[in-house]
């Protein structure tokens, strides 16, 4: 039980840190990150907050992941729900400042990418499944036999195009984050001495199988 409580604390700390990083990049006001261009466009289309758009997009992506045969973890579900909730909490309460100075905004955007990288380290290291968007990338890599870089870039280009058409904000920051996002996450992992390849994820179907085995053993 203590191990599960520690895992949950680390998981939700990771989601909150991710939300802080995302809102920092949004409030830098230099252009949204590729997926956030889509989220903002979706929020404009439906008339909801960007956090709720994040959740709605996550639900759709998880359904796609399931269709493609990608396993879903409890962390995937929690990621889908709570990062969006935390984004709205931070933005609606104006807990992260907005700057109009280009240099300061650029610094905040870069720091936001690094903070997001640390958030990813926290929740991924728990081993309860990747986020919906990463899961989609993995599923498409398996289906198409294309490189991770090609699939990731394609996903983000499509997200930017659709988001821009729907009114999402594209700027120099969008390009910078598309280029530097992976490096920032890798740097955060290096600082945390975290090797993502060593993580063994536990998925929902593993827990279902475990419960079935326990019930069968009792019978």
C-alpha cells in the first residue's frame, strides 16, 4: 500500500509539474507548442477552456490507441484527465505570469520546456503507462515501421495545421518548441539520471489479469 501511495504521489506531482511547464510555454506568448495549437483551436471551436480541450483530445487519442492495439495504463487515463485540470487551475487563477518582453518570454518558454521534461520524468518513471499522445506515436511507429522522428514530426505538423485553421496561435515559439522540445526532455532526464528504456510499464489489462487469477485461485 505504501508503494502504491508513493507511486500516486509521484504520478500526480509529475502531472502538476507538466501543467506548470505547459502553462509557462503558453504564457510566454511567443506561439503555442504544436499540440497546444490544436488544443487552443479545439477550445475556440467548441467554446471550452484549453484544459478541457486537452482532456477531450486525450480521450479521442486513447480511443485511437486502443483501436491500434496499444496497451493503456492507469497513468495514461490519469494523464488524460488531470494535466488538463491542472492547466485550467493554473490559467484561470493566473498563477503563472504573462510577460511582454521578448527576452524574458523566451527564457520562460525555454524554462517551461525544461519543467515539462521534469514532469514527464516524474510520471513516466512510475511505470503506469505513457501519455495518450506518446502512446499514439508508439502505436503509429509499430503500424507504419517509420522512425519515431518521422511519426512525431508528422503528428505535430498535422496538429499545428488543424489547430491553426481553427484559430490556434502559431508563432516563432511554435517552431522553437518543435525543434527543442525533445532536447529539453532529454536534458531533464539526464539531470535526473533517468534511463527511460529501463522502465517496465504495468498496464490495465495486467491488473485485470491479476484480479482474475486471484479470483480463480479462491474458487
